[in-house]
């Protein structure tokens, strides 16, 4: 991934970058940006803490609110706790 693909600005005050917590209106889910695809980075690769990943159009993704970030962190903690001590079978 090139440096330009890591940071895709939509406007001066609203840029998306890898690792940012966002909200996808298409799936109604908060997620973390894992990367970008497409000629202009118009497809965003998203992932939840559970490993569920999907592609979304950039226009349907916005920065997560404080509540959505809290929700995503709580899900990650719950997932870590529920899988503690569970090894590969």
C-alpha cells in the first residue's frame, strides 16, 4: 500500500486513514479501516474485532462517534475475554 493510499481525504476536515474507527451506514456497524481499494481509494476495507470484514463505498463511511468508538472497544474486549484460553482445534 502506498503512502498516498493510507490517507484518503474527502475534504479538508474529513480524511479517512488506515486504523481509524469508522461507521458504515450500509451495514449499520462500526468498524476499523484496514485498507483502501479502487483507483481513487473509493472502496474502503473494513473489519470488526471478531474478524468479520467487508468492503464499503467510501461515501457510506464516516468517522465513528464517541459512542460508536466505545461500542467497538467493548466488543473487542468481550471477544478477547470470550476466546481466552481457547486454542486452535
